[in-house]
C-alpha cells in the first residue's frame, strides 16, 4: 500500500490554510502534518515534522517564502517546496525558483491540478505552470551569453517531457533510451540554456519560445 504524501501548509491567512487543509483531508493519498503562518515558522515546522512537500506562500509578514526556501535548501531539507501564491511577477517567480523551489503554481489553479502538482513535487519532478514559466523574463541570457546554442532534436524531446513533469525513468521508457543517456541529455541542455536545474530549464525554454 502506498504511503500518504505528507504536506506542510505555509500561508499567513488562516482561511487559506483551513481551505487547503480541508481540500487535502478530503482527498485520498495525502496527510497534512501541520501549518505555518510565515517563513521562519515554516523552517522550524519543516525541521520538526519532515514533510514530503511544503506548500509555500511567498509574501508573508514575519518571514517571506523565498528566504524560507533558501534556508530549507541550505539545510538540505528533504521536503520539496511547491510555491502556491497569488503573485506571478518576475520579481516573485525567479527568486523562488533560484532559491530551490521544485515548482510554482498560482492559487487559482484547479484542485486536481494542485493534487497532481503535489504528487509530482513529492517525486522530485518540476511543476511550473506555463503562465508562470513564461514570465521569467529575467532568466533569459543576453545575446552571446551561455545558453544560446541550439538544442538538438533529442534534447528538445527530453525538455518537452521534463516540462510535462516526466521523471528521468519515464523519459527513458518513452524515448527507448537509458536513464544515464537521459541524464547526459539534461546535462547538455542545461549547459546550452545556461541553467542549473529542471525548473530553470523549463522556465527559460518557455521564455525563449523553445516550448509553448
């Protein structure tokens, strides 16, 4: 029997926390371990509860989400952070992704999309809505900077599957290649795009029109 995905909810609005807790409580496969009302509390609660996924708001009095994500990344926390916020501006999205967030969704996302995103995040897969990814203008490198080499056809195939939240194992199965080959393609496309991880690769690819 599959273990429930444990979740920590971080938001400064009690009504939002109650709504999310009720939503996950009514869905099979999830267990809400606790709540936090700001980033500082989120780091403390994450250390104490060790959740699989942290649903993280960004703008909160007493400690913002980006600082909390940085601290969790620095502490090598096991939890994956899925940003769930109202804000999709460049000044919000890029710092959160660079800080180490696994994904970024807006609060108006349908509940099924949220559940799918949490499951994907728990598996370490990137979750970026195209609307959010396309706003990461700051991730674009200037002409002549690293990342302007063209991607090969196979690298584009791998990138498209990454954007759909597909794991390395699933990509290998779909393209009939080994997982080691998938990792090699990812390494090459990261270098060409001038990024360090899956989330940034997807965001940059949407912005440059490689995806979407």
